[in-house]
C-alpha cells in the first residue's frame, strides 16, 4: 500500500463560488482539499477535464447575459420545472 504525499498549494478562486461549494462539500462530508483531490484524480483518469467545455451558442449567450442583468428572471421551484 502506497501513501500519497500531500502538498500545500495556493490558488486564486472566485470568493462566492468557493463559499457556495464549501457548503455543498460540508453536506457531502468532504473538505475543499478532498474535492480538489477528487477533481485532480478525474483529470488524470480522463487525461483532460472530466466534463465538456464548450463555447455557448447565441441563444445561451443571450440568456446568460439577460440573467446577469436580472432580465427575464423569476423565482421557481423544482416542482415548477416538472409541470
């Protein structure tokens, strides 16, 4: 059995995204370090990012921009989506 060596590193993250993610990780019972190690393991396994990265189409860009400007946004529940 090999013991994985740990190394401290410093990365710049979007503050709000980090805080939101930490809440999710807490619910999952893992640390930010655990999550980052899982991500890096998946990068190594897939020999690249473990998800698709694509340039959004015109409609998606429009919707993203509108949401940033709080245009055509309203609260909804998951039940609303299933209707």
